[in-house]
C-alpha cells in the first residue's frame, strides 16, 4: 500500500476555557497530549511523516509537560484505518470511565462533544515527495478543523469534564499526574516564588505576585517543511528543541504545560534572582530553537507574554497571552503587506489595572541586546529606593511624547532632551541611567525604521489614531515605556 492516514485532535481552546486555576489549565492541556498518545501508540511502528516519534517517547516523562501534538501523518498498513477508528472510541470510553465511572455513558457523550477527531486516508501520488504530501494533508486537516458543532447545555452536576479539570483534590486527576510523572502541578504562588505555597499565601515580594504566561508558535514552519529534503529530520530536530525548551523552563523554575513541535505553552516567574528576567528565558528558548533546526532553516519563533497579577482570572490571562501571540505573528494582514514575524509581544497588567505593552522584533539584533542589558542593569530587588526614579522618568517620557516623536530621530537632539529635562543637582547621580535610556530609544528607533509597515499588525497599541509619519518612533517609545514599566514592577516595594 502507498496510502497514508492523517489525523487531527482538537479544539484545545474549548477545553482550556473550562479551567480556573494553573492546575486546571495544566489538566485541560495535558489531557490532549494524553489522549493523543493513547490513540497513536498502537501505530508507533509505522513510518511517520509528522511528527517525529522516538520509541521511548511513549514511556519518557517530561516533568509534567505534554509533548504529543494534535496532528499526525503516517503510512498506512492493512486495516489501520478501521483500527484507528476503533481505538479512538476505545480511548474515549476508557476516559469516560476514569472521570465518571458511575455515569460513563453521559461522560462519553460529553467528551465526544468537546473533543473532535478528524482523520482520512490519502494516496501518495507517483513521484510525489514527502514534503508535498505533508503540505497537502495539512491543508486538508486545517479545513476539517474549521468544522464544529453546537454543544448543548450540560445538566447541572453532570459536567464531568469541568469537574475533572477544576477538582480541588488531586484524586480525580491522579491518572494524568501518574502519566506525566509528577505529584502535583504548581500553583501560581509556587511558580512565581519558586517555593511551596498555596493560594491563601501572599508572596513576600511584590513582583512575586505576578506571573508570566507564555504562548509560543513557530513562524514559516510550512515553508520550512516545504523546502526541506527530509521532513522527518526536521520533525526530529523539533523534538530535540522540545527537550531543550523543557530543560530551560525547568532551570528557570517555570512550569511547562504543553511543549509540542513549534508550539509551546508555559508559566514562569517574571524574575528569578540569579537567573534573570522572563526575557532571559525567552532568549534561551529562542537560541535552543535555532540551534536545533539549523541556521539555514527559514523558521523563527514568536512569543505572546502576558504578565498579570496572581489573582487575575486564569482563563483571561491565558487568553491574553494567546491574543498577544496572534498579534505578534501579525495574523490577517492586508494583502499588500508582508508581515514581519519573529516577535516578542508582551503586556504588563498591573494590579491597579494599568496596562503597558511592547513589541520586540527579534530581527532587530541590537535592540534585543540593548533591552536585555538595560533591564538587567537597572533591576534592583534590594532595599535601595534610588531607582524609584524609573517611574517618574517613564511618566515624563509619556507626557513629552509629542516632543520625543521628533527628538528620537536625531541622536544629538535626543541627548539634549535628557540633558535639559534632568538637569537638577539630584539628577547627577543618575546620569548613566539617562544616557542608557537615550541610547536604548535611539537604537530601537534606528533598527525599526523601514519595518513598521510590516509590524503594524503586531503592535498591541495601535498606530491608527496616532500622528502619521512617526510609526518607528511610536514603536520604539512603546518598547521603552514597557521596559521601564517592567523594571519598575520588579523594583517596586508595594503593590500598585
């Protein structure tokens, strides 16, 4: 036979929307990986074009991270299609027994409403390359995933899936914890502080009351697979990246939730003394990605990072992260604009409700270096209050934005702005801070010139409605505002 089977499982958003805690978010996400593994395990000896599956992947634990993706393409052997259909039903039935042994028929019906399994057979054409077949199958899977059905209201007390995901006790989800090889999933407090805790404990340091929720997706992966001569090798390289990403997240005391191919979702502290800021972690993950796939691969990574107060509604914080990722990737641009991806779009939502966001285009090499250096240099988590000046500078820059829109375009003019506005005797101690802020703005602006038409779709603060002719200036200023806000968040001694 020269036929292949393509399979997709989804949609994860519907199930994640039920979660109210980090543990619930993990359970909802891990459930997909768990089901995918059980469904595909009987076929692990087949030739897979997507993804790359090592034999020991089915028995290896990844510190709680689900690593089985939602799409599979493998070469069919006699009877495989019927076997797959039968196994899908078997997995659903067994899961229904796990979550509602006393009412398994209702639970099974609910699971079939929430989860969608689409698969089809296709014949490999004579002379067709693997990469062409993969592209053709992925296009068909994408169309199938757009199909959906209405979910009727669930009778009171019968929403077994929600009860599993939001259980206050570990017993109902013990089968998932056992499969993941962990005893429990950390709470927000445990992730943000790196210490054991629970939701009733208030972290000691204000910045520990915030958590970074990160959604990551590959850019131009379709192009990467279409250009490669060996799609299985690229899948193998992505698996290596997944392992390296999990190691980097764990080393930073973060918590991986889903790590599959070019798709990552995890929680992390906003700052970890001795290890750096969340941006240090993102840089490590980005480096691991390019080391794994090689310098000639056209693919990149984009990140959506929501930084929110630890009592902020979990689903809304996750949704914000996913929305930021969609904007970072510049989804749905005008046809005449080629979108620049490879971005980090981050949003800081303070306890007070104030929100600041910034877009860092990783193609701006010097801006990336300058931002990371700037943040690390001026973070001070000790008792020194001198850097509270950061807050006043941030507000001054915002107030003087009409002036800065022109000053930023001339390095000398920008320096004169800082010299004229911060010339009090008390400011002399902070000359290096003013110089570094000026330098950061100048570097960002110069690298963004000529790129903002392609980045407009990715900016969290719309350029539409602002003065025309200053796109790069606005983008550079927004990045500086958000970086100063991040520094102030870490240095702050009280909630704001």
